[in-house]
C-alpha cells in the first residue's frame, strides 16, 4: 500500500497523484473540482480519473475499483461515519 504521511504543505497530495497516475488509479478527494488545476500546476502530462468522497461512496456498490488513492484519509472517514478514534500500525 502506498502511504504518504507528512506535515501540511509538504507535497503529500502531489506524491499521491503521481502514484495514482502511474498506476492508472482513481483519485478520491474532498474537492475534486481542484484536481485538474493541481495536476497542471504540478506539471503532470495527464489527469487521473477523480471524484469526490460522496461520489465514490455512491458508486462503490455499483462499480468495481481496482486502485483507489484517497487524499486525506481522516477526512474521508468522517464522511463515512462519526469516527472517534483509530489505530495505525507503523511499518518499519
């Protein structure tokens, strides 16, 4: 699994978009309308398939997604349910 964990304004979204484009994945984010402009500003030659959190959830039961890249996973989880806590195992 491709993970990008870092501070604000360190290029996390850029790295995730690069991987998504490289693998022909689907990019899921809070503000899908910003994806084309971001890709252009990053100098990418292509734009991945992209959609917002709600659109992705609506399509999830009806469509099969092979490679999904979620920008800001904690915000996505808040759309799913009222998340109060979780654990993450740190890979070495």
